[in-house]
């Protein structure tokens, strides 16, 4: 497994905020929390590559939103927020070394925080960041590769993955006030503790889960169900509405991709690796 990350911007205090009141954010504290997060990924066997820092872009640490990585392709997203649009190109350059690149084009918008994959199903949040046109473009890229793309209504939070993430291939952790769980029939659902609505954002590396230490009751709930949970303090990043998934883009090493052999960046591809 490989992870792309990006340094915390010194201007993170000017981040986008949708559902939280603005509070002072200490960039140095955020950076040291981010360093511990990165070290944790490395301790789990991830090779971490840092995308060149963008100090002028307050939200650039939240690299997850810039793209959707599948085994076969990487789809570069397009934010509905102008201040986040120039985050994508340096990430696309790095992703292009590992996957053929596809793109969400204007007027469509799509952020990676709205995209959750379970097996060959891709769940897409219908949020203020991801439009119907963006979802349709993702569908036209992913369905020919054998994925089923399914919309999910999200209300009251930023992204789909603020409200729901996978804790196993067939099991989700949900914050039920923010997401319509009807589409998830057939999957095992665990609810966050009612006092911890932000706890649903979990980073999964195989059977190991990384969670924000600020949600101890939900952590306890998952541990008592036998899940392997490691916590990390990201309280300063949480003030910017970031969670543990937002700070990395994970790429499985399941395919051999040679960038020099890929001459048509927008063409379809036929290689397919195992699910990650
Ligand atoms: C934003 O509003 O775009 C950032 N302040 C937070 C982005 C968090 N990303 C994520 O949940 N995937």
C-alpha cells in the first residue's frame, strides 16, 4: 500500500468551513498531529509519498478530496469550491506515475471525500461538493471497469465519508443523522455513539482501522465488536472539518502500471487488479 499526503499549510486557519464555527487553528500543532498520522501510516507498512506542499492553499492537507483512486485508474476530481480547485494538479502528476489519469470536467464537481468503495460498489455522496453531473461522469468512467456506482443522499455534514465509512468489506460505521442508510441494505451497519457524530470517519488499511482519538465511545464500540482500532489525535485538523481519511490518498500496489506505455490519458483501460 502506498499513501499520498501533503503538508499542513501555514494558512490552514483560512480553510473552508461548512458546518463548524471558525476557531483559531495552530498550524504548528496541526503539523505535528499530521506528522504523527503519517508515522502511523508508515508503521502500518504504507510507503508515504508527500505531494509538494502548497502553503498558499489553506485546505491542501486534505488530499483525499482531490481524486478517487481505483485499482485501474485515478480520477482527478473538481471541487465546487474555487479555493480548492488548484490543489489537484500536483496530486494528478504524482498519481499519473501509478495509474492512468481520468478527470471530472466542468461543470461537474466531485470530491474524493464523497466517494466510498466497498468491493465493486462505489457509493457517491450527493453533497454540496459533488454534483449530479460529477456523479454521472464518475459513473461513465467506473461502470465500464465493472463497478456499480450508487448515489447516497447526504445532509447536514460535509461529505459522504463524514457520515459513513467501511470498517470491513461488508460492514459500515454510520452517523445516522447525516446519511440515508436505505441504500446500504445487506451490509452490516454499526452506528457511532450518539454523542460522537463525527466518529464515522475511519481510515481502513486491511483489517486495521485508524480513528480520531476524540471519539472514545465509538472506538470502544468497535473494539468490543473485535475490530482492530488504533487512534491518533487530529483535533487541530478536525477544527478545519478534516478527519482521518481526508489526510491521505491510498493506492494499493496490485497492478503494474508503466506511465510511459500510456499515451492517451483519457482512454479506457483494461487492466484490473484485486480489490484493495
Ligand atoms: C473543506 O471544507 O474542504 C475542508 N476544510 C475540509 C475537507 C475535509 N475533507 C474530507 O472530509 N474529505
